[in-house]
C-alpha cells in the first residue's frame, strides 16, 4: 500500500485474569485515569491525550492481547482500507460499521498475518484533556506498542503492504538476523514495532511522559511502589527515546518513555543498527547491557487468543 490510511495509535486492549489488581496498578502506580467501566471491563485514559482511552482491561480466565486499535481520518478511509484488505485476502473480524465500544465511532476489525485482532476506526468521540504541567509524572499519551513474533521481517512487510506502515529502523545481530523492526504511520519514529521472539505475544506497551524530569519522577514512583524494573533507565539510539521497562501485575512489560524522535520523512533513510553495540542499546550507559535474561522478560506468555476475536 503506497500511502497509509492509518493516522495514529489509539489504544491497546488487554484481557487479564485479575482485573481488580491490574486496574489498581494502571489507575494508581502508573498514572492513568479510569474513565468508564462495564461488567468485567475498564477503560483508562491518559490525561494529556484526547483519545477516549488508551488501555482497555477485560476480565478473562486467559491472559491475552485482545486487540490493537489505530485511527483513520474518515469513514471513507476505513471503507477504502477494508476494500484493500479484502483484495489482499485478509480475514475481516467485523466489517466496517458503527462501533459499540466506549467513544463509539466507525471502524473495522481484522486478523493480521500472525492472528492478532487489529481495529481501525474514525469518528471516535474525544475526551476533555489538558496540558501536563512541569513535574507531573503521569502519561501524556500512548506512545507505541511492540509485538513479538518469529519472523519480524515478514510481519513488517505485511504491515507495509496491507496497511501502509513505513520502516524507520532495524535492530539486527549476526547470529539472529533482524531482532526488531520499528514502524511508523506518521513522522513519529515508531508507533509500532515487531520483535523477534519464540512465539507471538505482546512485547511491551509504551507511555510517553512530558520530559526527562517527569520520566525520572515516574520511574522513581514505580520503583518506590515495588514495581519490578526490567531494564533502564536509559536512552535508545533507534528513535532516540528514553526507556524504563517495568512488569505490570499480570507480567506484561510496560514502558515509560519521552522524547521519541520526529522524522523528516522526505529525507529519512532506515538504519540497520547492531543490537550488540552498547551505544545502540543505551546512549547514556546507565542501563545494564541487554542480556538473554532481560530479553526473556519481554517474551511474555504465548498468546492464546490468536485468530480468535475478543468477545467485546
């Protein structure tokens, strides 16, 4: 697809066995705002974002990634994308039409090539948001999501061809080949990335803070609350963003970040970075070098929901 009809990342929906504990973490320690709830479902927003919500939590016996939702500019673009997907042999979960979830709107759902449920929507109601002030260490917005799979090159090509994403940069190692592909649908370096893992699963969900001071304050708050730090704090080379990775109560990896690179798309050419280079991993040198033990934390559990649409 030569031009993306996708404008941005909207929200990530998670199914969890312990909804109350997960909700307490995201609405407390992590700094999101609970904005709505239904039986067994909770919606959480970022105070600095007009998106109706950035995380949806659903009670379920199985832990799974319910879906990843992206925005489109109009109903016409949603319809055009659906036609393109159908022509490409993609299985639709729900044809374009009104959405019954929080904020409404018009959208479609489909399975990607690895079996994840993806939603693209337009016309979703916005929420009243505000400027995050200096010192406020709460998320401004959802930054990006990274997904595990066994062939990140194949997945990246699918998202380029079917959804119009562009490759920003690649991490690679001589013994593994591609380790991660960073993908964009706007000038922001990445809203999506694909990591090499032993199975299909969620790698991490990233939340953007106001600046370096707020990033460090948020990291400190999470540490004081006893949240397990997986890796960081540091600053990546690809994307030039800061990172501090933690585990939520259901063992999903979540990240605080800030200062993600904005690209000049007319002049940008993707790099292939050596994942073993310490300066690629962390320009500051404040985080431990990436190791097999650290990497394993973000492999997550195999997703039991592949090619199975969430019930809501």
